[in-house]
C-alpha cells in the first residue's frame, strides 16, 4: 500500500491515502487501534482512531461531492 500513497511524510495527516484505498485504510486503522489498546498503548490506539475518523469523514465528503457540473 505504501507505494500507492500520495504526498510525502510532511503532508497533512489523512491526505496521503488515495480515494480508492480509503475503505482499506479505515479497516487497517481500526485493527491497529484494537491491537494497540490490547497492548496497553492507549496513545497510539487513540491516534489510530483519530486517523480512522478522518478517513471516514473524507470518504463521506468525497461520496457526497457531485463533481463538476
């Protein structure tokens, strides 16, 4: 998945994932959050959940965008 990312390491969080990979990124961050929480690393788990919410918001906005008219 990393070879398909947009931008660079200085890009805004959540902006590097292409639109077609958003569902995969949402599942991936949710799974990472569960793992980090089970290991007791709540800071990293919250970071994953924050990214997941950002990806979900982006997916909703891009689906609602009617495009050029």
